[in-house]
């Protein structure tokens, strides 16, 4: 029997507070032979597991690692439920670290005052060591468990994590001081300072760093919550009598008629069936000018009605609207892993044991020096140097470097309607070298429109259009629809026609008002209209470039990327569109089959981003370094793509590249701050160059490293939010 395809499981993991927690929970899952991939998001507390493992067993593994876990059932969350979950986690995480930080700092400050100011204040006495020991023990018992549990969970699985270093560092400083304290009580003179104060400071300052990190993380995640807040919690549903009744958004089903009052937000995707109003879609599409919506026009959830009254027929339920899908996709992306994050994780997994070895070598080396000199002082220096190494080496910032930047980048992209399916896709988009577009429906409107009307001498436009529309009235050809739309827009009457005949590839003929009218089409979709054998004019019908296609091409060129077109259309038509939007016609390949599109991308020597919308683009999208599907495309194309952009907005492509580049640059900066900081400071600590206050300096510096990484991600968010829609500065 053929093996079943791996299933994707979602778990809700509690008590996930930091990068160390994420790695511990993820490692517990990956230890099972039936798990192929696993990722955990500290922002949402959601784990995504791929493999053949039973969901209940997967939840049990993470629970056993110290994090209570439940299986997320198949039913999709509403946007409101997801928003509530994110808010709850942000508040809970910040509250826990705030409590630990206040206890740790609150006890450390009076300890520091006693430690340093007792003699100057004249209050020194034998009670001081007792007070310092008791207060430090209180910090170890109250604040320490938050670190000790995580370290113990890793140890039980035979591994280490970032909290291992903190736990050993704080525990060693406290135990070392306790030994000195006992020796003093039994009359042994050692002349060494105790580190009760530093042990408390270590846990207090690191907790303070995590608290500030949690606050910054909550601010960085505001893009996700901002998306969710665009969708109202309720909707006004019209009953059979036309009366409006307020219902929860979760009760909206496709087919419901919803009343959208002036100033209200559209709750779900749908189509206008009554009324007329301008709708502000700027928060969804980035287009700053409100769009006039009439009967038959589509509307998107989250957009705002301005002045008029609209009745909208729902095309999706509350849990399947554009806003809800964006939020779920962003949430899933936060739980996915970029390849650069995997590198950081591998470095971290090697780094922690390596640091433990360095700490052991440090105390061993100083102990040997003590034995050679016959003096205990080097041994005590070695103990403090080893503790400092453990503390200053803790790579918490290394684990935060990628997830924080990815969270900000995907969140801000989502606000512009750009849906990035994975962190890896975001990373790859930042390194592409060439952009390839399909033509129809991607750079063009995807349907022919009348671009010119040229009546013959002695004839006028109205008569030409009336006769052509009457002759084409019986045809379903796109050219016939394009002419009919112009006639309807001008309010021209269409006379009846008899004897309609359609000749495939040639045109149509019919008798109109007693005249034999023939509409002949050439390869360029230009129509020559004849009445009783005489030419009365030409109507040119072509596919029209999208309004911002030229902007997109110009922006991509300004980013230093190559751009070309692969189209199944005729070479002449494709080159004509390319010329209109500012693309070099030499970069156009037309008349290609779906297989040839995929082969062209597969054979490319550069990293390629492919943009398409049809079934014929699915193979090419899947083959490209990054596949981008337009939101109005087929489900097959969207499923095959890594990124989905709004329909009729090719300028979202350079915006995606700019966001990806800036996010990738921020990740590299964060890794530099985190990794090289530790690498430089380890030898400084090992050789005892930080002196007796090394543990305290290390704790403050490590907290500063975390804050730097998170602050850099927040800076990225502010920079992306300040970018104007459709304007793409150099990456």
C-alpha cells in the first residue's frame, strides 16, 4: 500500500514566551520519527506540524516538554477569534515578564544599596550577608523557575538551550556565594567577595530585557492585529421583508444580503446588488482614491463605505473573507521558518554546548594557574570568569533575529494585500534577480476593450457603433462584448438584426435596418465594418494594459532587476503591450506553451520571480524561485504560488521585493548584532578582563543585545509603514 501523504497539524501551545521556548517545543516535536517538519510561533503560540504523527501524540510531546498544548480542530478561526488570541498572548507574555522583572529589579536595587553603601552609611554589620543571602534566594525562587524549567526540559531530552546558560550562570553565582557564606560562618577566612547581588541582578536584568522585548514584540505585531481590526464583528443582514438585523459576523453565509450604511466597513467579500457609493479600499489595496461602486461591482471585506447606502450580496462567510484569509496566512507565515533561521538554529544548537565547554576550560585554566601559584585567588577569578562567559554568551538575540523581522515584514506586506505564504518565500523574494510576467490578466486587464473608433468619411461614430453592435448582438465573442459595452455606456439604441451568421476566425454578418452589415476581424482584433459592401469604418479592440503596469515595470527597473514577458499570445500583440508599458520588446517571448514557460524558468541562470494568473501559469509559478499569483487568478495558480498579490495591481510586485529586501537586510543586521557580539565578548570574559563585576556587566549587556535586535525589527516596521502606496524606492 502506498504511504499516505503527510498531514499538517496545528497545535495551540501555551507558556511560549521567548525564542528558547520555541526551540524547546520544536525540538520535542522533531525528536519523533513521524514528524517531518515543525515550526512554532512565539507571537501566536501556534505550532504547525507536518508528518504522519497522530495529533494527540504531537500535543502530548510538547506538553511533556513543559508547554501545555492542545490540538486545533479543523474549523477555521474567525478574524475576531484570532485577534483575541493574539491580544491575549501579548498581554499574558508581557504580564509574566513584567512581574519577574519587577520582583528581580525590585529586590536587586536594595541589595545593591546594602552591598555598596553599607559602610559609607555606617550600617554595616554581620546582618548584611544574611540579608543579601536571603534576598538573593528569594529572587532565585521567584524569578528563577521561569528559566530553570526551560533548561531542565532541554536537559531531560539530552540537549541544551539558551536558558541553560542563564540557569547555570545565575545558579553558579548564587551557589558560589552560598559556599563563601557558609565558610565565613564556620570561621574560614577566604577574602573573596560574594555574588548574591549579581545573581539577583542577572535574573532581574534579563527578565527586564524579556519584558521590554515582549512590549516591543507586541508593537511589532500590531500589523497583524491592525489587519484583523479592519473587519467588523457584526453585520446588518436583510430579511425577506427588507428589514436589517444585526448578526455576529460568524453567522454570515454566502448569499446573505447585507446592508452597508454610510461610514461602515464592509464585513465580507461580496457583490453590490443595490445602491451606489464610493468605497475606500486604501487599507486593502493601497489605492488612495475611493472607488465608485454600483450594482454588479465586487467589494472586499475591510474596505470602508463613504457616503451612500449599499446592499451587498455575500460571496464568502465571515471566516473566509479576504481579511480573515490574510490574517491566517500571516499567522501561518510567522510559524514557518526561513532557511537563514535554520542556519541560526544550527549555530545556536552548537553554540550553547561550545559555550559550556569554554566555561569549563576557563575555570580549569584558572584552577591550574592557582595550583601553580599556590594561591586560591586565581581559582576564585576563574569561577567568576566562567559565570561571566555563561551569561555573556547566551544567544537569546540570535533566536530572535529572524522571527522578529519576518513578523514585521509579512505583517506590513499583508496590510498592502500582499499575502506571503512562508518566511522562506519572503527571504527568496529579497534575493531575486529577474522578474518574469505573464501578459493577459497580469499586465493587462485580461479582456479586450475598444481603444479606437475610426468612421469612414461621410459616416459618424454613433452610426458605426450602432450597426456594428447590432450585427454582433448574437455573438458571444469577446470583441462583440467590448463593442456592446461602449454602445451601452453611450446609451445608443441597438436596432434589431436578422439573418445572423458567424464565421469562426473571420467575423459576423447580419441584416440591420434593411442593410447587409458585415464585421470582419483581422489578427490584431481590429474590426472593419461594411454596410452593403461599402466600408463605413473601423473599430480597434485590444487588451488594455493595467493602469499601473508601466509604474510596476519602471519600479522593477529602478531596483536593478531584469524584467521580461512570457506569453502564449501572438508576438505582435505581446510586443505592443510591452511598448505601451515601457518594457523592452526584445525581452518578450510570445506563443509559448505552459510547458515552455516552466522550461524557460527552469533553465534560467538567475533567481527568477514569476508573476501569473492562469492555469497555464501554474507550472511556471511552481518552478520559479518565487511564484506570485494575482488574487483574481485561478485556484490552481494561487495554490502553486508562494505569494498572492491583489488583482490588477502589478505594482505590488516591486513593493513585495522592497519589503523582502529590507526584511532580509534587517535579519542580517540582527544576526550580526547577536552573533558577533557574543563571539567578541567571550574571550574578554574568559580572561577575566571584566573584573569582579563581570556577571553584572554581562547581564546588562545581554539584555541590551536582545533589546537591540527587537528595536531593529520595530525600526523596520516604522520604515515600511512610512512607504507610500505604489512608490518603490531603491531597495
